[in-house]
């Protein structure tokens, strides 16, 4: 919050409900880009309420981000 006027949007990485007030404040003031939560099952309900549509659960991103072995390369070895 010290640098509040020095940035356009904030990205918060947490699942902790202690960040509810900060998330709520940033959301209401259009300064929240997104909240990245590592895990849906362990994320605070307060945090999900404060972030609304701006929360992304990283466990849902696994299939998009994981490294997949190239099967074509194996065929040519």
C-alpha cells in the first residue's frame, strides 16, 4: 500500500484470508488485476468473495502449463 499510486494494477498470490481487506480494497478501487491462489480446496472463502471474478486457481492451470514430452522426438531416436 505504500506504493499504491506507483502502479496500475496489483497481482496478489495467496490463499490466505488475512489478505481479504487488502483484496477487497484494491477490487473496489479498480486496482486489482487478479488473485492467484495455489489451490481451490485450501483457499479462504473470504478471499474468493473479495476477489470475485478476478481469482484464478493455479491448480486449474496445471494442464495448460505442464511440460509435455514430445512424442515425435521419441519416434526419431
